[in-house]
C-alpha cells in the first residue's frame, strides 16, 4: 500500500515539474514572438481532451495513478515537440 502511494506521489511531483517546463517553453516562445496561433489553439484543446480522457478513466474504474501517468505521457510528448 505504501509503495503505491509513494509511486503516485513521485509521478505527481514529476508531472508538476515536467508541466512547468512546458509552460516555460510556451510562454518564452510567445514572449519572443516565436509561438504560432496553431500552438496556442493546441495548448487549449489538448487540455480539454486530456480532461475528457481522465474523466473516462475514473468513470470506468481507473486509478488516479493511471490518470497521472497519462498526463505525464502527454506532457513529455509536448516537451519533445516544443524543443525541436
């Protein structure tokens, strides 16, 4: 039991750090005039889609850890895409 809570807390902490990296990158790009309208739209629409996926996971009996892992996967994909 302790190990599952520990894993969840570590993944949630990493999600926060990784999300901050995406936020920093996007805001920096906007401030430097390097952002695109498509990226700004994507920034909003992906949050709505992620919320829908998280709600579906929870509604189907999934765990909070599964939701956090899904969010982390999406955030890491954003980091990779934005740093190209």
